[in-house]
C-alpha cells in the first residue's frame, strides 16, 4: 500500500493516525494522551486534561469530534457513549 504522506512531518493539525475505544474510568489513565475525542452517543464527558485540569463538557452531540488533549475520561459525570480517543 502506498502512503503518500508517510515522510511528512506530523503536527497537532495533522489527522490522527491512531484510535482507541474509551471505557470511562475514575482511576485509570488512557493508554495515550488524546489529540481529539470522538463522541458516538451524545451526552456529557468528564475529563482530566493532559495539563492536569478537570472539566465536564456538557451536552456534546452524537458524532462530535472534540479537539482536546486528555489523559483520563472519568466514569463519574460521563453520560456520553461510544467514546474514541484519537492521537
């Protein structure tokens, strides 16, 4: 398979190359800090950001793609479903 962009420098504005399904957990870190979060089923998402801050993103719509650097998605306060971390 040819990858025309293989030798291009990656940046925060480049499309993500990796993804992982997220099961919200109040204690476990994500396997990788995200560059974006995909929300399959709408609702709220409680996050710990890579800088250490905590936030609840409210009323996210199904199909949303949120550009955010998070290292944890908390179960408490998260009602959205189908979460995928992208990096």
